[in-house]
C-alpha cells in the first residue's frame, strides 16, 4: 500500500479528537472506514500508532512521534497548494513572544535587502515550539529547547530578566528590583509559552498568588491594570513597550537562554541563509 494524504488526515483527526467516533464525524466517514484507514497506515509504517480499547484511545510512543511528522507534512502540502501563495514562497520564522527583541527589526530589514524575491514572514504562535512542531514555520526562535525528531536546536544567546510592574506605582519608582520584592505581589504567569514559573523563587519565598494568562497581550494587560507584576526579559521591553507598564532590571534572577530551531532537512531552501543572518544579528554587540 502507498500512504496517501487521507491516511495522514485520518490519523491527525483521531489524535486530536481522542475518539474514533468524533474523528469519523469530522471527516464525514463511517467509523469502520476510519478504522480501516488507520490500520492501513499502521501496516504501511510497521508500527502501532494508536492503542484502542472499549473506553480509551491513546497514542503509542510511536504515534506521538509520528503526529508531529504528520502535522508538518499536511502543513507543507497546504502551503504548496495555497492559491494566495502560488506566486511566491515566503520563508517563515516563528516565535511565541518578543521574537529577537531589539534585533528583530534589523533582521527583517537586512533580509529584505539581501533577499528581495523571498519574503520573510515573522509569525507568532502561542506554543512552546512557536509553530515548528506542526510545520507552520520553517524555523523558530524559542526560549525552551525543542526536542522533536527531525528538528535541530542550538543555543543562540542569553537575555537578562526584567521585572514588569504597573507604571506609576511604588515599584516603578525603583531603579531595580529583586525577586523578593516582587514576591509580595500577585505574579502574572504565561503558562502556555512563558518562561516564568513559581520555581523561579525559593520554595519558602514564593509569591502568595498568581494570575494565569495564555499570551503576551493578556500578560501586559494584567500588569497594566495593576492586578499583578511580571518577570520577563529584555526582548519584551524592546518589542512591547507599554505606557502603563514599567520595566526594571531584576538583579537576582538568572538569565533566559534563547534557541534557534529548524527542521532537518530544511523545509525551505532559504532556511540556511535565514539561520546565518539570525546568528549574525542576534550575537552582534552595540
């Protein structure tokens, strides 16, 4: 049997629905037909992708690994067949927040000058792989190491941490702040793609409460409203200045590592040039 796109779509639908009946309804198939499609895919690959029982469906370790590949393959096909993109083939750089900070605009301008025929799209996705896991980007700037089969990840630079506090408040009057000073206030935590968790503080001195948010916009709004304080890096202050948020150096917090990640083999022929330019600009000194 030759695997086809319908096999990939069926598997992804099953994985995302967590149930054969729901996945079959989404694909407008009968459940027996969907089961046969999955069995054909498993036979072709020679591995079991899904553990099935009467009341439970879960991906096997091989299925978890294959899910990323299937999503990336479907995204690549969608990209290739998108009529709006038929006349050009942009290279896509993902990020989940703040991109490359102060280096972002120089990167976009330098790419435009060096590669006028290849658009560079800077795309934000609120997940820790910045769209790389499911093939929505060709490379990504991330602040957690990416451990996905077929993806290479290298350390790019480190960023100093900052405190983000409501402008006009007592904390904003300070030239710098410490973790202990922030711990007296609720802390805004981006649990989807952020790098700050309660573990940043010693166990005996953690903030008494937190406000959970899902993205940078909500994080900023929460701090601006005076509901919480936050911890971020210098990249955020460069990319997201806010009239109601004051950024102050955080003197006793460890730096945040920034990584560059991309698929191998590259999903776009311009990826090597993009990687070289990112490395050059991100490590440049003032």
